[in-house]
């Protein structure tokens, strides 16, 4: 468990750092993104007193976000060890880490990059095939991915007649990926929870719009525990 705590904390520390680099990388293919992420970061020099104060505030904010993600991810890793079967431990940790990265990038840049959504989808399909599930078959999880894609695509189509830009292509891909992990029923629950979380967030921030990825990520993590700890099926 101590190993999971340390690993989760270190990976959590990296989430805001990695997310902060995407604004200068995208659009780019996965190979170029990997190469750029490993480049030595550029640290700007403060030429004026005002800019120095601004830089200090920026780095302090980065530090707080990094520590917060470190605590959150280490906690999720430990909970995964407690609630999930051993064969799901590594997969669940990967799920939490990628979803965390998606949430952080969307919070900062209002985008959900293919660099994370596509691996999340492929991992979901891999888990559906390799890890036996007494409640959902491989076919049902594949149908969940199709359902996520079709449902979100129809939603974008309908919303385009009301207000464009409220639901992006990244949200469609993330929902498709979550469908591969959860299946159709649990994905519907994820959508409902994400809309509630999003509405509460927008109300608290007193905004008319906000990034949908963080709300979808929080809902996805909650439903992940319900599905893979076999809690959801006790109520169905």
C-alpha cells in the first residue's frame, strides 16, 4: 500500500505540469507530443518587478495544484487496492491517471486531446477483453462505446440548433472511451452525474459556461468505483 501511495502521489504531482505544456504543443501528432513533453522546460526570467510577482503567483498556483493532485491520486490508488480485484488494480490506476490528465488539460485549455482520449478508449477495450466481468460481457462494453459515441454525437447535433460550441469533439471521444469501460447503463449514470456536477460548478463559479471535462471526469471516477467494486449491480 505504501508503494501505491508514493506512486500515486508522484504521478499526481506530474498532472498539472504535463497539462500546462499542452497549450504550446497542440495540434500535433502523438509522436511529436511525446517528444515535446520530454523536452527541457523553459523557465522565463522576470524582467520587471510586476512580472516577477506574476511569475511567483503562477508557480505557487502550480505547486498547490500539483500537491492537490498528488493527494487525490494517491488516495484513489489506495482505494483501488481496497475495493477492486487484483487483476483490476493496474488498469484502474491507469484509468485514474489518464482521466486526471484529461480533467487538468480541459480545465486549463478547454480541450480534451486525442493523445489521452484514444488511449483511454483502447485501454477500455483491452480491459473488456482481458479481464472477466460477471456483469458485462465484452460485447456489451463494445456496445457501450458505440452508445457513448452515438449519444454524444446526437447531443451535439441537437445543441447546434440552440447554442454552438457547448459540447466539443473531445467530449464525444471521452464519452466513447468511458462507454468501453462502463457499458450502456453505467454510461447513462455517468452522463446524469456529470450534468449535475457541471451545473453545480457553473452555478458556484457564476459562469454561463465552463469546461465539461472536469465534471465528466469526476462522474467517471465515481461510476468506475460503482461498476468495478460491484456496487452498482446491487441496486439493479
